[in-house]
C-alpha cells in the first residue's frame, strides 16, 4: 500500500505582481502546504521577504504555511512568524547553536518544528534531536535561490536518514527542497521522502495546477531487493 505524500509549492517562484492570482491557484489546487522561503542576505546570499508579507499571504491562503527560515538567529523571529500564520516552522541546524532549545521554542508556540540540513551537513548533526522534531528537511540545492539543479547525493542521504528513522521507529515528515520536479519525484518518494517542495517546476510550468496534480499522483513504490 502506498501512503499519500504531500506537495508544497514554494511561493518564491510565484509571480509577485500577481501574487493573489497565484495564491488562488494554490488554494484551488491539490497542494497540501504552501512553502514560504525567508532569506536574510546573511545566512544565504539572497533576501526574499519577511513576516508582513507572510501575514498577508496567510490572510488569503487556505493551505497550511510551511515556513523555511534561512536566517541567522532564527530564535528571535519564531513567535513573529507564528503570529504571521506559520503552521510549520523549520530552522537550519547550521544557524542554531542551541538547536534543542529552538525546537522547544517552536513547539511552545503551537507550531510544528522542522530542522533543515544543508547539502554538506551530515545527518549525525540531528541524531540527538530526532525524537523531538516533527519534520526533517533535506536541502537538495544550496539554499538561497530557486531554479537550481538537484544535487544527486541527496538520494543517498535520504536513504540513510530513512534507515536511521526506521531503526528508531520514528516518523517525522521527511521533506526535500530544491530542484524537485516530475523528473525526480518518484525516486525521492521511493527513498522515503513524504513532502515535496516544488518551486520552478510548478510555477514555470505551462499549467501549474496540473503539475501539482501530477506531483500528487506519483505513486510511491517501495522496492525490496
Ligand atoms: C531554496 C529554497 C527553495 C526554493 C526551491 O533556497 O529553499 O524552497 O524555492 O525552488 P526550486 O523548486 O525552483 O528549486
Ligand atoms: Zn525552501
């Protein structure tokens, strides 16, 4: 039996001059979450938008907001993003010297807590908090920009993560972000991912709503060898 996976279109690739139109498209689509990328120009070499725009988006969006904080000192802004409407808040392990405390802080607001790993960051960096988190996000590109090429080693890393989680009988969401589209979705699901973030592959396609449906309809097939 295949389990349903979630699709989270990334707003970063939307048309900001027609944001409401794109948000309506997502509301009416089969998307499960709306992925919101917050960039500060310090942790990542790009600046996106902040809590005020997130709040405006939340006032129109009907899907849960999945907020990905690519910022230094994320602990300073957790309650602001929760107040702005975030349902899931994910922080990068590379930005959190007191990761366990930051996870508690997110959960204390009532949001789900996710931890994000850059492509070079080993799974071992989060081994001691796996019991505490609701979501693990593996970056499959270096964070900062949409439209980059998927890093193939993510599949190996994902397989390792899934096997560690299975051994410990844990089942946080496993989300993949960066260069995800119809060409690699099936492999990612097969290796254990269950949330697919998709920016360019959705918004730059001819029919974004249909692309979301196609990403949703891919079956996860466990291959036993
Ligand atoms: C990259 C962001 C991604 C980005 C994905 O730093 O975290 O969420 O929007 O965009 P695509 O799907 O185009 O790689
Ligand atoms: Zn993201």
